[in-house]
């Protein structure tokens, strides 16, 4: 039997092509017609794998969540170290696919990889002695922080024109035009500063918890 000229359509192939399209052109570029053209198939054939665009977006978002390292919750690292390492891995995954950050910001829903991520964070915190309500709040706060950091660049929000910020109007922004060209360093330092501040605050709260009973 002759082999087909094109690889058979699969869920994984659709997700890979859709993710590449979104990475290159943003969420607005994703449509059934455009994706089918990229794959060299007819539009209706996609519906055998994804009934709606929202189902496809969920799969795209979950493919990003699946790239977040969770080993720090399995190898005995202290809760603070584990959260620090996890937050950085989560941010790195989002940095590779920033256009999908708004989809991940909606929460895990029924997405398996995102639910495993939430379960790992919550489990590590409660096993370390955090009450469930506080563990939930910490997980939410860190997710908001990481996803928010992926929604845009602080440094990239300034234009590189040295004449753009008149000192008569903005006396403290005389060097702001330099931020854009130093964006990676500025944003990384800002993320680290904020993450440390959050973890320091959580550590103070942890020290105030009542002793654990056997």
C-alpha cells in the first residue's frame, strides 16, 4: 500500500502548527481557514480533532504548561526554593510563547497539564505545613505574577528616542529612552526583584504559622 504524500493529520500536528502560527503572528492570525492552509488540509478535517476554536486554544495553552518543570516539587527541595525554581521555569515557558499568555491567564479549567501544575504547587505548600487557604492564595498570587510578567515588557514600553520624554514634563525620565535597548536585562532584574519580595513575604508569614502537630 502506497504511503500518503502528506503526513496524516493528528492532534499533535495541529497543535504544533497552530502554536507556530500564533508565535509568529499572534492570536488574531489563528483561524480554521488559515490553519488548514498551513497544514495543507481542508478546514472541516480539523473538526475531527477540535470541535471549537476554544478547544484548540486550550490545547495550545496546555502545550505550554506541559513545558514547565515540576521536578522541584518531587526531589525534596524546600518549599521556598521549589517555588522560586518553578516560577522561573514557568516564566521561561511563557517567554517562548508570549502570545498565549492571555489564554493561560484564564486559569486551568479542564486542561490536564495546567491542572497537574496547580496540583503540584498546592501539594508542595500543604505538605510543607501551609493551611489550604493560604496555599491557594500563594499559588494564585504567584501565577498572577508570572503570567502578568509575560503579558508585556516593562522596558519595551518606552521608545528609544532621547527626545521623547521632555524633562519639563517628566523630570525623572531623562534616561527612559535607554530602557528599550536594555529590555532583557531590565525585565529580568524586575522579575527577580518582585519574585524575591513575594517569597520574602511568604517566608515571614510561614514563620508566624502555629507549630505543626504530629
